[in-house]
């Protein structure tokens, strides 16, 4: 069994150790404030509370004002675009009906009709093709001089034959690679339908006006037909492929009867 002995210090070493003074360590205590300091802090807090409350209310009011002004501005722009499109369509419908009521068009004679069809192209630059169709669906006259075609399978022709006063169809013209509106009205003699007058109208100018109407980076506008197919959009690929926007939140809202501002978040945030 091992025995450990404590070392024995000589008397001089013991006396030297006793003379060494070890300083006392004072631990920091809690910081205490006097009455004056407490009153001063309380006064600062009380004075800052109204300022913070006022800032919060002012910020909320500013945001609400900006939001309301944006809604009003957006509504005004939308109404302006819609009126422009309505006026554009109404002008072309009235013009087409006017020509359809002319005696030479009513004659359903190719040689009498062709000069008038060419006049339409000269007077209205947006129209690039004008032609007439007999009740059997075959062309009677064309402004472009191309071979006659059978249009009996076209929906706008079917709509006019069954009694509609105006029919149209949006499409991408393969020769122009641009959106077009096919506008058709009946040719009548003694209130009986004897044929159909059709104008093919380029939507390029209308599309450009719609897309650039909002201006800058603050927003954009797009136009769809009654089936939801894109007619005008800042992304031309959507137009070329006639992308269907029938599930777009704005189109869905319109179809359900909503008007004015509609809030939603898209995939881009």
C-alpha cells in the first residue's frame, strides 16, 4: 500500500506565503437606475409611442391611397382600350354592311363585284382580302385574283346562312403569319340572303395599339376572342400559337360577370 506524505515547508517559506496579499475579486452586480433616469426613460417611451402610431397610420393610408389610385388608373386604361376595340370593330362592321348593300354586290355578278372589292382594299389598308360567296359556299368574286374556293365548311359562312347579321372568326393568316379577323355579313335581295360578303382584316395594328396602350413597365394589356384565344399579347409567341387563355384569372372573372379590378397572383409572383 502506497503512502503519500504531504511536503513539509520550512518555517521561512510559511512566513513568506502568509505575507502575500490576494486581491479580492468584485463581481459585477445588477445595473441600477435612479429615479431621475427612470423618469427620463419613461418620458422618451411615452413621447415616441404617438410618433410610432402616427407613422404606422400614415404608412397604411399612403399604401391604401396608392392602391386606390392604381385601381382607378387601371380601370380608366381598360375602359379606354375596350372602347377603342369596340369602335374599331364597329367601323369595320358598318363599312362591310355598306358595301354588301350596294347594287353591284347584290347582283352576285363577278365582273360587277370585283371593282368594288378592289376599292375596299384601296380605301381600307387594314383589309388585305375581300371576297363574296354564293349560297353553295363557292366564291363568286375575289379581290386577289386567286382561284375560287369552297367556304361551305367555314363557321362564319354557316352562321350567316342561318340568319346571323354579323359573323367573325379570328385566325393566324399563314401567308402573313399575323393575326387576322375574318368578318362576314349577308348579301340580301328583297330581304332574302343571296350570298355572303367577307373581309379579311389584319389585326397587326390593333394588336400593337392594345399591347402598348398601358405603356412602360407599369403594366400590360392583352386581347382575347370570345373563345379565349389570344389575339394581342406582348409575348408574340402566344399570338402566333393562338394560346388559349380561357383559364386565365382575368378571363374567368369576366366570364363570371365580374368587372373592374380583380386581384390575383400568377406564377411569376
